[in-house]
C-alpha cells in the first residue's frame, strides 16, 4: 500500500511512501522496546544533552522543515517557521526542567522512609494529525523522552515526509536510533498496534470519533490514553469589550493555520448591544485577508489540507445557510486548482445548524447573538466540546471570574486568543478529551507514579 503526500495548493503529487508491512511493524516495535530498556537507565543530563541537540537542529533546518509542511499540508511559510521555533522551545523547556519535575517526593509517614518516585512506563504510541505536523509531535515527544520513555509515531498519512523528518531529527541529535521511530501505516492499522504488548500507553490528537476509537481499543487491553480532540471554542464578546482589540484578536485566532486548529476561535458569542458594531469591524478585517499561495509572504490564508476537507466545510456552510444563518462574507468555493476556501462569516447562527453544533475546521466564523453575559455563558457551555474559550471585557475581574469559574473548557483566556505554551497544561474536557500535555502535569501523564515505603 502507498501513502500519498499531495500539495493542497496545486493538487500535485509530491511523494509516495510504502506502508510498513506487519513484519516490519513487528521488527520496529521490538527494536523500540529494546531501546527503551537501555534509555530508561540514562541520566537526565544525558537525555537533556540530546534534547538540546534536537532544538539546535530544528533551528538549523527551519527553512527546509517549514517548506516541507507548506508542501504537504499547505501551511504558510511564516507560520511553519514559527512552528519550528516553538518545537525548539519545548525541547529546551523539558531539557531544562524534567529532572526537577520528576524529582522524588518525600512523604512523612510512620515508615523509616516513604516517598513517591516517577518512573517511565515504556513504549508510547503517538497518533498525530496533519494540522501542526511538527508541534503536535514535539509537545508529546519532548516530555515523554525526557521522562525515559521511548516512542513510536503514527502520523497522518498525508504528512509522511514530516513524520520521517522528525525521526531523522532525533537520530541526528544523538538519541539511540530506536528510541523514537515512525510507523508508516494507514489509520486502519492503528488498533492492532495499540493491542501489541510492547505498547504501554497511547496519546492521540485528532477528531472526537478517532479519539473514541482509540480509547475503546486501548481500554479493552487496559492501556492508558491521553486524548486531545476536537474543539468548537467560544469567544464571548461582552458589551464592555474593547471592540477594535477584540476583533483583531478574534480574526487572528479564527484564521490561524487557515482556520485548521482545534483551539482556533470558532463560535463568536456576541452580546446584542454590540453585535452590529462587532460584525461590521469583523467582516471588514476578514475581507481584507489575502487567500493564495502559502509560500507567498503576502498570503494570509492558504489552502485547506485536502479537497475532501474543503468540501465538507462548504457543506457545513451551505447547510447552515439553508437552515437560517445569514452569510455576511464568503461562502463560495473559488475557481481554479487547490483546496482553497475564502474567509467566511455567518451570523444569526442558531441551534440545529452545523455552524452551531459542529466544529468548523477552516476559515469560517459563526456569530451567535445573545442578550447578555448569562446567556453568553449558557450558549458557550451548551456544546459537547470543551477545549478552549475566551472572554473579552474591559473589566478584568469580571473576565477572570467567567474564565475561572463559569466556562467549561480546559484553557480559558481573557482578552487574548487561546494557545498552547510549554509552561502551562493543555487539554480539554467533555468530548474534547482528557489528560494534559505540557508543563509538569504533562510530563507526569506517562510515568508510573510509584510509592516506595521502607519500614
């Protein structure tokens, strides 16, 4: 079987990759397991040295990696460069802090000595998506490898070039050759890998249906999972918001990665008192964005990653309009090659419409008018998703109260757009998943939190 990488801006075939056979998968898994047995006994100093080498190589290869992402999934070159820098940051962050995060914790009991120690679990399977083909991998791999685990990566089939480039980065940085390996397999092959006795745990970033399938397979063999799934992030625009600042932030969040981000702003819940003013400013800024070649530095919105994704997004838009939404901007597939879709703004979005009920994975904004703060909170939480959320208000105490106590999401921001940061835990609630990545919480997801008691 061949895995294909197709340039979404042109439709041209970039490369084909032979999928690994069952025999090759078995051989790789056994090698990674053997590598883990040695890697787990290395010092934090040695692990950190290799991890810092990865950060250095990422920066040295920044242009080629950004170009590869642009070719395989349509990422803007400048966004690709920023993604590479963020990957280098997370490598350095955990290289510097893993030892402190995982230091033994003494606990006073009746024992002569009792403490908690954090030991690696083993080989972790990472099932990763195409939208941030480097960052999604590194935010898992940096803490997992620094904790002493080994990893196998099953990346999205359309970014196999990125998957192999990541494997080469770890090998070139001085990691043992089999501590991090890529498996070239279609999605249909994931369940068998999860069930393999070498695999001790699984992390997945992807859609909610994919998360349910992985959780079911892992649960059947009692293996831990961390799931970072879809999101339909609500951004609450209250009557006292600074509209110019809010609009600029909301547009930036909606269009990051051409709208293909789980934590991009999706639902704009606007108090009626400022709705018309917000819509006018928002449409004006969205309309000014340039759609085109992702390698052109003047482009603001590149293609979606695949034609089928573009077509599904358009179905959601047209069906929402048929059910009562008003289209203020865009909403039409442009002529010509490539999986392009224009910045689109829908208003009067209401229950029963795809724009209200589903995740819109592209440059489409759904404006939902509400009467007041209480109604805005109720609408925000009336969702099966709970990944990120934001609230815009000049009253910072009000914003903090809503973010901390009212919004049902894993990451809540005030007067800014939601984003991940190595220093802060990242993850969701409800059908957006469970578990946390990043920070000291993330590195402890894939360790054995072991009690030691000496009488």
